[in-house]
C-alpha cells in the first residue's frame, strides 16, 4: 500500500503514524484544511504537524489554503450542528483534494486522521472518502476506524511527550462559535 494520509493536526496524526509505522507503512502526509479559521490557527496546526513529520522523516505535502473556497462549499449549511450536512460537505472537499493529490504523487490509497476523532461521524467520513475516489483511477479509500486499539489513550500520551499544541475545536469558525457559547 502506498498511502496518502489526510491529516487534520499533529495530535490526531501522531498515534496513527505510530500505528502505521508498526505495520511497516510509511505514508505521505497531505495537509489540506481550508476549513481552519483563522489563518493563524491553520498555521499553528500546520507547523505542529510539520515539526512531527520532520522528526519522523515522513513526507509532507501541503494543499492550498483557500478559506473562501471552503466557505463557498459549505454556504447554506452554516447553522448545521457538528456532524450535520456542513461537516459532510467539508469532508468531501478535503478528501477529494486528498484523492487528487494521491493520484498526482503515485499513491494508491487514501485515508484520513479525521476518523480518529470521537467528535466526527465515521459514516460521514467514509461517505466522503468513497465519494473522493470515484472516477480517480488507481486510488482507493481505506475506511479505517482509528478510534480502536488504544489509539485515543496513546494520542493523549503523545500530546504530552511531544508538547503538541492541542486545539479545542475542529477548526472552522462555526465550531469555534459553538465552543464560545
């Protein structure tokens, strides 16, 4: 398997990268998160995962940060709750970009660290992953539930061990607004 792993942040990615390494899989990280707001937050999360992938010697690719394009993609769904239709549209946008990047860089499989979060809907992530690879030749979606096997506990340990910045909201301004309530 030549895996392109869509990564949302270092805390979610670290236990997954460790688990993959234990299986002999060295993915390419694709950081594509135009949902993250504000830009400073995006850069803070990006810099943390760059620091960690550099430490591990894992290839890192950054997608374009175009928050306006993301806003257009979710327009009309701003007031949806977490796990609502806005999230599915967001996942589809991000995983489609991942599948396209995988094809460009010779990867045959995509997966996402989004499926490690208990705050996200696994069925939405899987729907978005399957949508993303439709029509993209020689790229498949790996529907992996990263919540199992002690990875959540390991995540907490790795946050402390690596002194990761650990955000309190998914990234978009709509989830941030709910956090502030």
